[in-house]
C-alpha cells in the first residue's frame, strides 16, 4: 500500500519510511527517476540490516507520487523534499542525493544547514538546467522552447522521451548553487564516476572547487557511469554513509 504525504502546496508525495536509529538517512532521487531504483533499494536493505532510520520518496510527477512530470520544476521538487524531511524525520539527517537529487540536497543544505547532519551526493547535477540550455540545446531547440513552451529529448534510460518545459529551464535559474557562495558546514562527500557521460567528472570537480567547508571530499571511481549502481559503487555509498555516522 502506497503512503502519501500532502505537502503545504497540496501535492501528494509517495514515500516509504523505515524506523530506526537517528540520525536517519534520506534518499533524494534523480530527474525522472523514482524510489524503486537500485540505489534506493540498496539503502533500504542496508537501513533494515543496521537498524538505521531511512526515508525514500518520489517527487511530484515522479514514480508513485501524483501529478504530471511536465508540470514540475526544481522549486516544486525542492518544496516536496522540504515537506517530507520536515514532516517525516526527527533531528538532523544525512542527505543522499543522486544526480538532480544532489542539486536538491545542496539547496536543502544551503537553506537549512542545521537540519543536515551530513551530505552525500552521487553524480550530483547542480544547475543542470543552465548547462542544458547553454550547452546541450541546439538553436532549433531554443526556438521551439520559446514558441511552444516545451521540447522532447530522447532518453538513454527510457523509451519515452523527456519533456523539457520552458518553466523548468526558467525556474532552474532561480535555484542555481554555482553562481554564488555555497557554504556547506556539515561533512560532505561527493561521489562521481569517471565514465559518466550525463554528468561528466568536470561537473563534480567544479562543485568541489566551488563549495566552502572544512570537511569536503571528492571521490572519483574509475570506469563508473552515471547509474553508479554496480555492487562496488553501491557498497561505496553505504561505506561512505557509515563513515559519516
């Protein structure tokens, strides 16, 4: 049975919570992914084995949560994350953000550092909407986005193309983390594969150089791709969390 949390904005967010010791771990998934992916399930199993509190959820328009994906934007998904963390956890949490979830986790850590006991990102994709607009879009893409309000882009992870809306791109500009100081006073671990073609290692290096804090580390895994879901990568994620705990 799917359990839902109604956010202050009226969105219905599907989640699964495992009771256990605090500080708990909150998993924030990626763009158009959901809480049934290999990383979320691996963390769920680890939490159950170790008695650690754990929370996974789907942003609105993702997975089992209600709403349409194309109606969402970074601000909405940040609000979803804020709502579940506020309503469903107790005390500071360790945030584990994958891809876009890394961006959301950075926004949470920036705005509410006292609620974050530690931060782990996996192939973090901060400010990806700007890179998409400026680097990946063709002139025709930009023109169609302006005229039609959305474009379709093929996906390596699904037979269904992504729908990228003008609102998503414009809203991303209001949530950038690399265009201003980024203070991260908690322990921070950035994990990144060297064979990631979706979020290349240069993004991780740029984030590492930009972030400010006394306990920030970047780990590169040679040959790992964007999924970061081999047994070795999954074990690295939990080992990293254990070291923070």
